[in-house]
C-alpha cells in the first residue's frame, strides 16, 4: 500500500508544497520498513496549502491523483507584518498529477466557481465526489456534491464535472471505509460554532452515489459538550476522535482526551483510550507505543 502526504503546516507555521509517497517495504528481519520518498513535480505545481483533498483515480489501466481545494497564505508581495499569516482560498483548479513522471496539470472546471476547504472527498475508479466544505467568505457549508470524472486515454486527459444535489453540508469530517464501495462520514461541523453529531453512509455503485443518514452514535457527555473535536480514519469503519482537555468538567493534566468509535460492526461502540477520562479506569484502553519503523530512502513508483 502507498500513502500520499501533501501540504499542511510545519512547526514554524509555514505551509508546505511538498508531496511525499509513503509505503511499507518487506524486511527480512520482520521489522516494518516505512519508505518515505519526496516526489518532485513539474508543470502546474500546486501551491503550498492545507485543508485540501487528494484522491487516486483509475482509468484505462492508468493511475492519477486528483488534488482540489484548500487554503494558502496570501501572496508574498501582499503580506505585511501585522497580517503575515493571513490566508486565502486557493483558486478552484483541479490538479491532475501523474505520480510516475511527476507531471502536474491544472484544469479549470466551469461548474466549480469557488475554492472549497475542509470538504469531504471519496473516490471510486475514475470518479471523485467532493462533498461539503466552505469558503473563507461564507460560514455556510456547501450542500452540493461535485462529481469529477477523469478519463486517461493515450492522449491528453479529460476531466468533466457534474453538480449533484446533496444533503450533507459539512466540513472537517472524517471519512472511513467499510468496503470498497461504501464509506462513512463521521463528525465535522455544520458551521464554525456547531459540531455535526450525525453520521452518514455513502454508497457508490456504477455511476451513482447514495447518501443515507445512520443511527446516531451514543456519544459520551464529554464529546457532546465539547465545542471542538478532531480525528482520523483507522480503517474498516473505525475512527479515532479527540477533544481538547479544557472541555472536560474536571481538572486533569491531560491536554486532550481520545476515543475510538467503531461503526464497522453490527453494534456501534465508542471506547475511551485516555487515562484521564471520566469513564472508569478499568474500562479505559491505554494508548500503546507504536511498532518500530525504519525510514528508508530509496524506492520506485509504479
């Protein structure tokens, strides 16, 4: 398996424009070799950004990466000391990246007029679906679904976009998959000040997408009362959630409190994995040290 990392903020609050490809490499001594390669791009190179999305598409036996949205700092010539870290929405270009040769091409899509950030994206075969997100100028999460279809013939690639009606106006949500054609949307925000407690099941079949609301998980009181939350996909319907420690109604030395929500089984289970939680200590699952990894500098792209 390969994993792509692009953009984001550095510890110095700078935005990165670099693209990394990470993959696991078999090892004779049974240790996990984690190969991390920086991929140089040529052509229309996406500017440094965060809050964007990347999806892999497959067409006619070829593979490409679709990059869209996000925010970046205002141009260097326009930056002043008082507003040095002011951000702006990225242009609504759709970038198509060939990982094998490092070629990047920007496409203007007439159906997409604004650069969205913190949207949800899911993909299947040659199609990417952009769901939700919002711009700096608006606190309204987009109800539209942008269906981006990529064709990779022997000649120049072609990108088409269809705007679909949706009912999941959300930002900063977590996406996890339960099978190749089914995804779950968990968490996120309905507005800047309102968390979204509902979850949705996304089913993609042939050329259609179907989104249904799921039974609401049995959120703990701590999660319900918190103003902010964050998390990540752990695969197979499992998500990792965190809330700031100052949202707790008791004193603790911990800065954050973490939970694992399993939506992949018949029963939806939420378990604390923070020792400082209000839950009983014997019911808490401590975080363990991760497996030892070795970073390896060489590798090939398929």
